[in-house]
C-alpha cells in the first residue's frame, strides 16, 4: 500500500477495516486488532495516528519499530499472521502501518492471549456465542447445519423425501447393489452418530424431517407472517400466520399467505389487470435467501415476513453471510453461503441457483414493476442487513378497509372470523397464530 492510499484511509477515519494507534505500547491492543482483521476480511492498523485522523507520529527509531512489528506478526499470536509492514516519515514523526490480508479457509481462526477476536463495527471484541459459531463456520471448522439434534431419531426422517432428493441429483436408487441406508444418511450429512445412536443433523431435520419444528432446538425455525394496517408494528394486525415445515415448505406456505392478502385492480380501457403487492419472483427470492442464509446459531429468532401499509419487509437473523459485503451483493459477485448443504437442497428443488444473481434479479423485477431502485445496508454492530424498496403506495387503501384483530393475554393474535381462518389455512397451509419473539435482523424492505 502506497502512502497516498494510506492518507486516504486516514482521511476517512476509523471503520471496520481501519484502526488508529498512538503507539505500540505493550502490543496487547495491537495484537487483538491484528487477530480480528485476520479473522475477517483483513484491515489496516496505523501506528502514529489518533482519531479523528490526526497524525502525531512515532519518535522511536523506525528500523527498531519495524523489527518489533515483524517479530510480533511471526510470534505474537498463536500462529503467524500474513501482513505487510511499511512506514513513512512526516513532519510529526514516523507513521507505521500493518496491512493484514484476509484469512484463508481451512486454517484455524487467529487468537491472541488465548482468545479469538473479531471486528464489530469499529471495535475489536471477543465474539459472542453466535459470532464464534459464525467465525468457526467461516474457517470451515464447525458448521451449524451439521450439528446433531440430540432429541431427534432417524425414524423422523422422511425416507421418501430423502430418496427423491438423491434421485434428483442423479443417484440410481433402484439399482443393486445399494449401500446401507445408514451409510447413505451419514454420507449425505442427514444423520450422524451421537453416543452410538444415529440421530439427524439440523440439515437433515430442516430438509427431510417429518416435523422440523418439533424439537427444543428447532422450535423457532420457521417464518412468521404478519400484515399491519399502518406503517409500523404499532398498527392494528390484519392477518397473521406461521409458515412452518421444511425449508421449501416454509417458503411455499409463506408465499401462499402473501397471495391471500390480495391484489390491486387496475383498469386499462375495458380490461382489468391484477397487480400484486410486490412481484412474486422478488418475494420468493428474498424468502429463499432468508431461510438459507439465516444464522441458525441465533436461537430463539425466526424469519419474519411483514406487510405494512407502504412496504413489504423480510427479516432474517444474522448479517450477510461469511463476511460478504454490500458491494459484493449488489454487484452479483460470487455467491456466499452460510449453510452450504441447505443451499444445495434448494438448488436441487429449483427454488434458487448459485450464480450470485439474487440481488440483480430482485432489482430488475422491481425496476420493471414500479421503477424503484433498492437500497441495501449491512449493519455489523446491530447484526442486521436492510434492503429497502421505494415507490408508490397502494397497499394502504386495502389495509385500512379490513377489520383489525385483537391480541389475547397469551400473546397470540387470532383472526376474528373462524371461517376466514379455515379458508386461509386451506389456501396457504399455514396456521393463524403469531407469537411474540425476540428479533435479530437481516431485513429486506420494499417501499411502494
């Protein structure tokens, strides 16, 4: 990195990939930051600069400082950090910088003083349990979707669905000889041994399970669907449901609930044209990505589909997967999957593809629909991502014409009409209740 590039980073100030240090001190703070950068997308540590970008310089002998930095990169952390050191003399003294490269999968995460460190916005912190899971996922050591569900049994795997999935991948399930079914399940990571008992993994339960939400570990792994009369959650609730089941069933049932909200009628001459609240291709893409890329290490959180008077919002626990940036998502870069096997299952079932076109397709369909340009924000401190769609409003008129429903003491939101409940369930396959929940967030919004 050239000095001109360093100056531009100084002018921008500290951020998730840039940190200023007055001096080396005892290396403790520098060591934590270097490990955090190595555990993420890399970064730049500048010594002799203080916030908000004032160059104070380092008075020590520059050769001595460079040797100390190089030595620390080799031996200061549990393993060597790949980085480049350089320096530049200013009127106030020397500015030293360490440019840390992004880690490579297949290696252990970097640690300092016996602990892992990550970046959370502009801060270097020890990871929370869910962030640690994400870190281990990124390095290919522990995958959340391969965790065993200790209360599930192999009998609760729908073998018909599993064999159909294998055939869809070109496996010849009818020809002899065939491997033992237990080996098939283990080789496909659907099940694994736990205390000498073959039990389903999270992947197996969510893709092939007979009752995916029937275990303590998976109770909240579904899509909540809620329609509000106004522009926020304080508005009256018009309709609510739960899209449960396997991953593909969750998406399809939630889409059914969305269709039940109705369409706008537009007359051009003598002919009526039905216009959806938002293009179904766009919503389906958002829901598929929500259930596939959600952070399953965040327990107690559900995917949320909300219809407001001026927008449709899809919220999924966790940030963009595996250090993916907003720029990469917007440009349609190489796809990043947090849950690789679940993503493959949706590809096989033709609900998604692996070409990194998701954002591009949603943007294209929304531009054709109402000419709006989406806005994507990834908040690493709040652990949410928000995609906003702006445009004209027509849902609000429909929403205010419906009767609101009440919330009972148990926190369940029932519909007033039992006939409407029955017809909704037959149409969408989802239940009519919504319970309160604690939300982490990756949000996708369309504003009309």
